[in-house]
C-alpha cells in the first residue's frame, strides 16, 4: 500500500509494480502544489499543469496493474491494517508513506489565497519567471500600482 498519490508516491508505486508487487495507492487528492498552474524546473514538462502530470502518472500506474483508491488513510496498525476516513479497511504486507509536506503560511489576510499564485516562495519554481521585475504586482488594491 502506498499512502499518498503525488509524484513521489506514484513513482514508488510504478517501481514496485515493475518488481511484480501488488500495489494499491491511496490518495487524498490534496498535493502540496495544488495552487500552482504550471510546473517549472521539471525536465521535459516545463509549464505543464501539475494536475495534468498526476493524471498522466495515475494512468500509467493503473496501466501497469496498480489499484488507485481515492481516500484518506486515517490510521494504520502494524500488520498492516489501514482504516480510511470513510471507514474503508485495507490490509497490506508493507506500507510506504509519501504524503508530502504541508506549507504553514503566516496567518495574514490574503496570504493563503495568493500562496503559489503571486505570493512566491520558491526561487526555482517561480522566482526565475519573475526575475528582474519590480517588487510589486497588479492585484486589486495594490497601492503602488506597478504592473
Ligand atoms: C505553490 C507550489 C508550487 C510548486 N511548484 C513546483 C514546480 O514548479 N516544480 C517543482 O519541481 N516543484 C514544485 N513544487 C514542489 C512540489 O509540489 C513538491 O516537490 C511535490 O509535490 C512533492 O511530491 P510528493 O509526492 O512528495 O507530495 P505531494 O505532491 O504533496 O503529494 C502527497 C499526496 O499525499 C496525499 N496524502 C496526504 N496525507 C494522506 C493520507 N493520510 N492518506 C492519503 N493520502 C494522503 C495528499 O493529498 C497528496 O495528494 C511546488 C510547491 C508549491 C507549494
């Protein structure tokens, strides 16, 4: 059982399938980069929507015999016995957890809404694209009015 269905999890699932393991991928469908419209710095996929990447990868994992389960693993006991948030139960010989990171953004009005869109944290994913631009934007209410 692979817990999580992002790029890391689906890559792991693919490798396990190619080692002829039976694999179920359980994914809650909330990847870290959900606010981003496009991926950068990912060779051969520059500008691709991260959602589209996951869709393609899910198709490849399913095509290789993997089982995709939409849901959230709420608990897991040695053995392994996992219970999903909707009450579904799953059993597996091994569990691989790759549930990603969750960004804790400052509790400032507007920050969560703008996170990953025009409030940019990563010099590689976004910074390069806005290099040499004035440190302001054209969002509604911007006092400096630089676009
Ligand atoms: C705004 C933003 C933009 C970014 N842009 C880029 C970029 O341009 N290029 C780049 O290379 N990287 C980018 N990143 C980084 C990129 O998002 C991460 O490196 C990548 O998503 C990590 O993949 P992952 O599979 O580890 O985790 P994730 O993609 O976060 O996937 C983890 C999955 O696990 C699921 N999950 C969590 N808990 C459970 C549970 N209990 N049960 C079931 N499922 C669960 C989540 O719902 C999620 O679907 C960006 C990040 C952010 C925040």
